[in-house]
């Protein structure tokens, strides 16, 4: 984005996902016309008003805009300043929303916790591997269209909701095991159904949410979702003590001819990743690293994320 190319869609996308302000490229000149566009397209967006992003982020975003205008001796739009003042007095909430733009007319909205750990779980907020996995699915949507999908450790539902909105699977089963996570997951599914109720392509798959602890996978063998074409999971490879139950769950679900799993793994520790791959080998499960796609809907992650395909 430069002085002659004011990309409001890119700016809006960054704002709605709370991209760190230092990573956002603002135009060199924030003219009166551009201020009005920011006001109309971002600040007063009807869905942003109903499902607001972090208050401190909105406040800091407008503070930065106003500081730039003051430094450039530009006249400040009165409404922008009024919104900034309202953010100064507003209380911060433990929960907030992030909006992920598919295009100018479609988005996925996720309600999540501001805290990485809340109620004894990390599942109440979205993680980078979920974005990378969703981006891979977007780039390979023909592999998902009309297929039966099961996701392990769905968390707040970002990957699955993106897939439902863009890839048109036959069925999608979200799974997790923490009560608060399951409640928030169901809330996000309903939220995205409601905001897109006039879109005939919205969530037209058979969707269900299942309370699944990986170690209890055998108790679900008669369930209608237990023979998927494709298994998905993101950010589940972080604790080696969970690997036996995770790998067993994947192994049990790989019961269809040509079925496979796609796992998004944030590489925080190479040894942890190595342990996971070694245990896959011991279970005679083959694995291949796939190319990470070009980022279109999401931003590149700060920490490396690998996409692994697992087959029998």
C-alpha cells in the first residue's frame, strides 16, 4: 500500500484480524477522503459494530491514525476522533471477535478469549496453525468438495468454518473435549450461520459437534462420522504425552480406502516434532511434508508451520 494505491481491503483485513500495528503498511497520506473510507469501511462496518474486535486494538489503531494526521498537519475527521474517545472510555472484555475476510462480501467471524490459557485450556483462542491449515484447504478445495471430513481438536472452529464457507464438503464433524471449548465452538458455528443466512452456499454440509477425548475414540466406532475421507487437525502436536492417544485416534479414523490426514503443526520445538514423526513410523503410518500455499485469506505465521499428510 503506498500513496497512489490505497488498498482498503488489505487494511480492513489487517484491522479485523488484529494484525500487529507495526506490520500494517498505511498510506503515506491520510487525506480527508481516505479517512472517510476508513471510517465507512472499517470503523462503522455493521458486523464490526455488532461483533467488535479487541477494544484496546481499536483504540491503538485510531491513536496511530490520529498521530499520523497530527504529524502531517492534516485535519482530523471529527467522527474518527469521536470513535477514538469512545474507545478510551470503553471497558475491555475477556472475549473479543476476529473477522477473517474471504472476499469483500464474505467473512468468517470467530469469538475467542483474549488469554492464551483460560479455564485450564488453550482451546478458547485461535492459533496460527489453524490459519495455515485453512489456507492449505482453500488452495486444495477440490480435494475437500463433496467429502466427509473430521477435525480433531477443533478449538474455536476457525479451520472448519473456513472450509464450510469455501470448500463445500458433504459433511464436517468438529471434535473437542473441553466443555467451555465445545460451548464456544457451537456459538461460533451459530454465529456464522446467522451472519450468512442469505447465502445459499453457507454451511450447507451436514455439520455436527462431537465431544471427543482421543483416548476414548474406540467408544465412538459405531458413530456415523467414524469413516471420514479426510481427517484434519491443527496445533495438536505440542505435548508428547498426548501423542499415543492422538496417533491412535488418527489410525482408527484412517479406515477408508484412500483416506488421509492433514495436520498443521507449529514448529516450536524440533525435538517435539521429531518425536511425533518417529511415533507415526512406529505405528506404520506414512507421512509427507506438503508445500505451504501462498497466503491469500490469512497472513503468514510468525512461527514456522508445517503441513503434514498422514496415510496408512
